[in-house]
C-alpha cells in the first residue's frame, strides 16, 4: 500500500496508543523509526510526521534517562518543524533544561500566539481527560446495571494551524483519548458481564437498584458529554499569527 500523510498519521496514533497502554519497553521503537523513514520519503508534506517521530523518540529517551539520545532526537524534531514549547516543560523534560544543547534547540523554535493558545489547550485537555477517566472509574464502582458508559471527550480543534507542529500535539491528545477510552470500555464490559452473570445465578441481585444505577449512569454520561462539548477549543479573537520566539525556557507552567 502506498504511504500517505493520513495513513502515516494513523500509524503514529496507533504507536502512541500502544506506548500509553503497554509501555515503550514492550512496544519497542522500531515502528517509530519506520514511520520517520517512510514520512521522509513523502517530502515536505511528511516533515511534520518526521518531527512527530523524533519527538516521540526524544520523550522516550528522556524518560529512560538517556539525555544525549533525547537531545539528538529533539534536535531532529525541531529541524523538521516541531515547536511544542509547552510539551518541553512537562516534568520529565525539565532535567534537560540545563543542557546547553537543549537550550540551543529550544531557542530555534518559533510559534504564533494562536498556535501557542492551542498548545496550552491541548495539554490542558490531556490532563482533564485523565482526571475524568479516573472519576468515571470511581463512579462505576458498585454499579449493578449491565449498561456500558462511554467516556465523553472534547472534540479536537479543526482550525488551520499556523505551524505544522500543532498537528503533532493533536495526534498526542487523540492518542491519550483513545487509550483512556479503551481502558474505560474494557472495565465497563467486565463490570457489565459480571453483573449479567450475577443476575442469572443469584436471586439476591437487586434489579430495582440496577435500574436506578443505569438511569443515574446515563444522566452522568450526558452531563459529562455536555461538559466535554463546552470545553471545545475556541480561537481567541486577535490572537497573533506572526512567528515569534517561544516563551523563555522555564517560564511556562505546564497545565495541571
């Protein structure tokens, strides 16, 4: 099959979901290297996917304590258009802030104010998605109904970004959402199956409470869906579209 930007973006998403659910050690990095090579063959249209691959490898290396390898991959990512300065302020990246090579590559990045606004929103939404998944897991404990609740999530932005680096972080958020949804659905199906079995074999199963639980779960899911829709990214009127240096290294508070 001929590679396209869309097919390779889908492959990056797949690999990121695997990293989140299984861990880099289990998945390995051969798939990411393959994406980098195949995206490079697409020319300018594939550069942001090359950047995405190197940024992913840089993050993995950083988490594994391989600072030199992390800086090397991040340098290649920036060269290919990576500019998510917010991501470079997440806790695992902070030890690199004192490395002069890292500081040099950071200073090469440029971003528009409009894109920076979206970067903050994307990372904030990652944090919110994790918290809401945790809350949903707690809320599901003890439910006696056999229904399955989805995990409502905010829609991805659809604005035309000023820089291709935004596309990378959109894939990152989409991967977080997918991984959380998969985990939530797995837990929901296990609970539902357990309650189905209980209802068949145990006369003490409380059907009336199960119906109440189902109603309450539907109402909660509806509220969460409306809240997620309300969180959709809205471009700030007047946000600048001129390329400017990223905020000084260390000046960004990563969204919590």
